[in-house]
C-alpha cells in the first residue's frame, strides 16, 4: 500500500532543497506544501504541536525569531508559540515530513533512510 508523504516547508530554504533532493534521489513520491506562501491551518499546526511539541517546531535559531522584539521572545509557552508560528510560518522548523501522519522535523539523511528503509 503506498504511503502518503507530504513535506512541509519553504521552497527557497537550503535544508528543504537537501531534503527534497534526498526524496527525489530515493524515488519517494511526495506532495510539497510551502507554508510560507500557502499558510498553515491552526488545527494542523496544533496537531503537530501535540505530536512533537512546540519546542521542536519553533525555529528559535532562525532570523525571523531573532528579529522579534525581546518581549515577544521571552516567556514563550505553547499558546504563544502557536500564535507566533501562525503569524510567521517561517518560524516553523523545516522541513516537517509527514509520512502517513507520523512527523519528522528537520532533515538528516540517516533519519530519512530509517523512515523510508
């Protein structure tokens, strides 16, 4: 039975390019969702947070987060993180790989090999 694979992220991101190249090289058929141009639904994002936790999803190292006023970066909790990521989807770590509902956040070739092995 074919697996339903969707990779979520931002088209121009270097890590996304590496992840998509890996999937292509390994013959994985997938859909691509660019959450910077297409947005992300609150219920989808909240589902991701329930599955992997907001600290895993919130990209604190990225430029968008670092440029926030200090007041917005302190005392971040789940609700605040979801609000930030909905307002600025580039604050979501990438890629988010969804394989039949199971998520993998970030890209490491060895982890993708294990997921598709």
